[in-house]
């Protein structure tokens, strides 16, 4: 597959590099903020999983359905990843 090579001005190249640096800095900041929330997020997930096993979740109007423990997914061994 052949790609068309477009020529950019020096100003456009500088802008692209600056924009890329800024986006990477924003990304690193978001990742660090999400990593700082990991212990709280784990608690939120555990609370949610307990709640749907004991209280249940709404299926229709006031009809609640409880999820049996064996149907709850196991926590993966990998690091929790927030997609943004």
C-alpha cells in the first residue's frame, strides 16, 4: 500500500510537535489521577458486586434480580485500566 506523502510547512510541523507534547502531558496527568483513585475504585467495585448479590438490581420497575456468587466475574490479575 502506498501512502501519499504530504508536505507540511515548518510552522505546521512545529505546531504538530507542540500539540503532541501537550496531549502526552495531558494523558500522563489523567493516568496519574486515575492511578491515584485505584484503591477507592476497588472499594466501589467491591461494594457494587456485594450490592448486586444481596439487594439485586432493577430489571423492570420494582422487580429486582440477585446475581448468584458463581456468576460474578473474577478479578483479573492485570492492572485495572480505565479507557478514556
